[in-house]
């Protein structure tokens, strides 16, 4: 469903897939334990807040199991899982305790490094812990109930939703992840994407990579793959606007070399010392580009034009048309210096600028203090 962007001061918060799954699991467990029906259920989110959810579905099956589902309301966050039916089916087991498994539409882990067992469901640790706790609370509060419960989470249509996420490149196949560290989705927040960048970098390290390429998007990743064909697929990470975060995580993961591939707009922001390069949080500093152009021989008139250019690409076009060579390399040198500062001396950083067609226009390197391997 399409939703128009709104004034951020009026945006609604929403709930994570983990919070909705937690509510569905609790409701199904209560119905299984008590024999009654439920229209609503109250759970304590990971952040500590108690929230009541309406159930979209509550159904008993001939085999004695119970299925409940909650429709995810992501608030005003533009999330591909908004409207998803987070579903839990709970069955009685002869053994005490609670087990949790993934069903249709929940992804399966196929690579190490995500903090979850390979072959298991993509149910992250925080929602897993809270789902298990909610169901165990129901068992403990029902003295007449004997045995334990097995919870199967499902997300109808989750496989299609996953195509709009980074799951495939992380090695999560067949569906979405059950996520959320607080239970709350902040409108237009970038926490989910930021977390996926962290996962991708640490997964690459866990798979034995010492060198990764971080890019700003699909076009720059295509260029990076052409430049670095020897790197495995898991070594290419789309960082979006989180360059500072990605570099810090690369250092934390023990990587020895990072290649940043991007175009003039994002790289000029890095060259200006910006850790986060989203358009809403930082502007291209065309005055900085004008200063660099002056050092390369631009006259005052050209420098003045560059200083008021509409975009970084416009500034570059002005310099190129005037025969000023070397501006892409100059931007890359400054960007590499700041990237090295963000990553620390244990990581060597290469910065490569490309044009819209993927042709390399400039590059530079921050060597760090370590020997690097290709």
C-alpha cells in the first residue's frame, strides 16, 4: 500500500515483526492453555512497555493446535512488511518447556556470521527470547497445563516481501527475518538498514573475508563487482548512507581492507568529513569543491561557479568542461583521509569514484598501519 510522506512531527510509530510475532504467540499459547478464545492480547515489549494487540485471526484446529495472527502496523515507516500477517501456531508437547521454529515465509539462515545457527530460522535473538518468555509465562500461570509448547512462526507472503530486503545477500532465503530490539518501529528510522549493514559486514568476516567493498547503492555495487571480480559475493555490502558506521564495523570485525566505491555526491560528503551522507542530514559542500578546484588551477570565476553549483555532479561537470583535471582524485584523497580516521589504523581504505556508467574517474588510498591482502 502506498503512503504519502508526512511531516515527521506527526508521524506514527509502529511495531516490529518481532513484537507482532510475540503477541501472536502469546495469544495462541493462552488459547491452548485455557481453552478460551481471544480477541486481543497484551505483551511486554523488549523496551519494557506493555501493549495490547488486536488479533486478526484466532483459530483452533482439529489436531488441538491453535493459530493466531497479528497484522503488522509499521506506523508511518515505509516498511515492506507493513500489513504483513505475523502468525503463530502453538501445539502441546509432552516435554516441558518451549521450542520455537520457523514456518512458511520466515527466512532460513544459510551462511555463518549472523549470530544464528545455519539451517535455523531467521528469528533474531531479542524477539526469540521474548517469544519464549511470553509462552513460558502462560505455561507457568496455568497450573493445570501439563507438558510444554512448540511455537511455529509464519508470515504469509514473506517470500515476496524478502525480495525488498537485504536478506538474500545476507544468506537468508525463503522469507523475511523476525526482527526488533525494542519492539517499536520509529517512522522513517534507518535502524533496520543500519543493523543489516552491521550483519552483512560481520557475516563477511565470519566467512573468511579480509577485504570487503562497501557501496552506496546498486549502481556503485555493479561498478565495485567489475573492479574487484576476485572478491566473493558476500564481500560486497551496500552501506547506503552509513559510511562512518560501516567503516567502524569493518574495524570491529577485524577486516584488513575496505574499498569504498561511490559517485561524486556521496564521496564529496565523505571528503567533507561526514559520517552519514543522507541528503536530509548533510549537503554537498560545493565551497570545498571550489577550494579544491582552485588548487588545481581553476580561476576565480570558475571557482565561484563551482561554489554555487546545484550538485556535486554539476560541480564536477563545470570543472571538466573548463579542463580542470584531477578533481575526482582530490576528492578521493580527502575522502580516504576521513575514512581512515573513521575506521582506525588497523584498516586500509581505498576510495574509488565512478561516473554513472561505472567508469572510474578518481581514486586514492589510506594505507593504515597494516599489511593488506588483495
